[in-house]
C-alpha cells in the first residue's frame, strides 16, 4: 500500500493532469499548438518521372498535410503547396495498368462508368495522380482545403515559377 501511494505521489509530481502541461524539474512546459494565421506555407516541386504513382502520392499527401513540419497538429491546416511534374512518366507496378479500374457514377440509373488505368494514364495522367493524392487525405473539410493546394502537371513546365518553389528530394525523405 505504501509503495502504491509513493508511486502515485511521484507520478503526480512529474505530470500535471491539466491539458497540455507537463512539469519537468519544477518547470511547467506547455505544448505548442499552431494557429491558422501563424502557418507559413512554402511551395515544393515533386518529380514523378520513373517513380511509382503511390510513392509520389504519399509524399505529396504528407507535404499537403504538413506532417513534415515540427509544428504539425492534425486539427490545423499547416501544409504547403505542392506541384507534381511529369505525371505522365509515373509508373504503376505489377499488372495494375491492365487490372485496375477507375469507377465513377454519372447519377443516372445503371450508369456506372469504368476506365482502365492504362487508358487513364495515357489520356489524363494528371487526373490519376490527383485522385491518388486525394484518396490519401482526410475525408472532411480539412482535406478539402488541403487538396486545393495540389497542382498536377503533364510535362516539365509549370506556371507557378513566380512562387519560387523548391525541389523536394524524396530519396532521403527531406529537401
């Protein structure tokens, strides 16, 4: 009984039960929570040439959410702008080009449309990349705000050079 009381007393002196406060060595430290107005947004370029579509989409989704920043909070939109170039050169591994389909419904009875991914990647590769990234974001108002900052481009040229985007090197997971 004394040991249990002693452990409880030590625990209560180390951690305060209040929201976000931790007592370490007699000092109270609070967790930083970013505000919407305080977030500084950068522009990044991802090159999809020769890389799997899903790998590029994961990197783009992490940048759009802001998970690579030290101030990340899941309830705050703290992500950056992302430009994905060379979408037509992204690869699908395995037999996905012939076996994977994109389905959408027109709204009329019996009008479920399907498009094979080899056709989609040939005709609209930027749409395939956009759908892959959108599927990796949250399905709520925050995800809808984040997907607006994604630009997918066919080819090397983009029209956002005035924003001075930085090239994101995803080999090491950082710039």
